[in-house]
């Protein structure tokens, strides 16, 4: 069977984990996590103090939302409906109200005109989602935010290593959140991080991941514990472990030479093979982005998606649907409101296999079954 996605890990990651396990019996958040944060920071070209690692991308979004907006309780956050439910749950967990917005038909990204119509006096932040790794027109998002005095929390879970106008996503952000779960561009097993140039937000996230025990991070990085401490805010148990960090450091080392070129080459092959096929529409990437695609969704037109999906699965090719729009979920409105483009895309989108262990001939096979299915 050809899998939709998978972790690509091997003996180097295993060795790194073994080293942590056998080193000093300290598996929690210690020096390996500190090094992981330094490695991420140097990859992005930001100071290490701007990077806060946590145990999932969802935790990163939760802490970011909670820390970026002064009075988060009841604040509204604009989010494209076409995203993993993690974005919505994280905002809700912070006590805020996720406001589902429609998306652009050409790329599935936040439709700023629709978002503008949903502004109220309670709107405090916008959370663009870099769907399939595409940061889209980020300048327009930041202009929108500054015009309406909103914080920007980028859900960059799909976009690790992607660039906008020659700069890495996260390196110029208000706040950006990455995921390192098993199938993302790099993995720690599970994990995530917040990257922000706002030292106040970074400091709050650093404390909040450790139950808001003030400055506990510094202690743990130097192998100590806090005994006589104070706590002033709600905190969470969201820190990363040395085991996760050890995997992540090896993965980061493989990213530029191995994972990024593989993902890009495979996606390029899909584009070449499917570009001119009637009945299939590819999502657009603008020319000022450099995308390392986390997933490869295509639009199957003329109501043929279900048939295509079934034929691919029959031939042993796993496919996906990213995503059921969040405004259709019971907790987030149950479809009370309609977002026509998000719903249309949901009926058309089919995600094809993409991970660095696939070959070009795997891609050719997927394309030939797909093309056959819509004829
Ligand atoms: C993966 C993902 C997340 C959450 O990350 P986890 O590490 O799985 O918690 C958030 N948003 C999007 C768009 C994602 O794909």
C-alpha cells in the first residue's frame, strides 16, 4: 500500500534517542531541548530567545493565542475554516472565540475580504493558516492586521522551512506556530514551537508551558528544579522532552539536503503530470513563495472526487481530504452559517500521497490511476 504520509526516521534518530536515554537518566526538558531551540533559531536566523518549544503544534497555538492577546477571554480570532480542527480547538482552549472565515478558491487560504466582513469590536487577532505549506500573500495579511489593530498568529504547522519573499516563515512573524508531529515537514515524534519577536509573548509562553512556574525554563536548562516559586497565571504542562528534541535535531539536520528537495521534487512531478488534465485543478502558489509542501491536495472537478478517491484506494493508494471545514463541526456552529468556497473545496479536494520516502515513479503511478479515474 502507498501511504498518504509517514514519518521518515531511521538509525540516526534512533542513535540520538539512545544517547539521551543512556546519558544521565534525565528524559524531561533539559539541555537537549535547549539545543533544539538554538538549532531552530539558527535555521530561522532569529535569536534563541524567540523560540519556545512545546509538546505539540496545538499547544503552540493555544499558548500563542493566550499570550498574544491581553484579555483573551471572549476575544474573537479570525481563522480560515479550511484547516485542521487543532487551530479552532487551540483558540477555544485559550478562552477565545474562533470565527470561521471563507477561503480563496485558487489556493484555500484565508479570504481577507470575507474576514473583513466578520470584524467586530471583539476581534483581537487573525490566524492565517499556511495551507499545504503556502504562506500566500502574507504582506496583505499583515497590512489587514495593522489596519484593524490585530495580532497575527500564523498557523505555520504545514510550513516549516517555507519562505515568503526570500525570508523563512517564522523569521519575520508577529507570532508563528509550527508542528513537529509525526507527518509534518520535520518531526520530533510529537512536538511544536512558537516563534515570536515579541519578548513579552515569548516569556509568557516559556512560563506557561511549565505550569507558569516563573523562569522554570532557565532552571531546567541548567539541570536544576524550582522548589520555592510563585505562580501568577494559569499554566499548562506543555514542555518538550529531551527525547523529542533529540529526534527533532536529527530531522532538522536532514531537512535542507534531503526532505525539502524530495518534497519539492515530488510535488513538481505532480504539477507537471496533472497541470493540463481537464477535470483537475491544482492549487496556485504565488511566485514570491518558496513552498516545501506538507501535503498535496488537488481539486477534482465535475463531481468526480468520490469515484477518483475510491479507485485510488482500490489500487492501494491512500488518499485524504484536508479538511472538513470547521464551521460545519457541531462545536463551531454545525453549519448554521454557510461558507460557500470552503464547502465547495471540501467537495472537490483530494489529497494525494506525499512524503520523502516516495519516488517519482510512485507519483507517476498515482497520476495515471487518477487520470484514468476521471476519464
Ligand atoms: C498538524 C496541525 C496542527 C497541530 O499540530 P499538532 O502538532 O498535531 O498538535 C495545527 N494546525 C494545522 C493546520 C495542522 O496541520
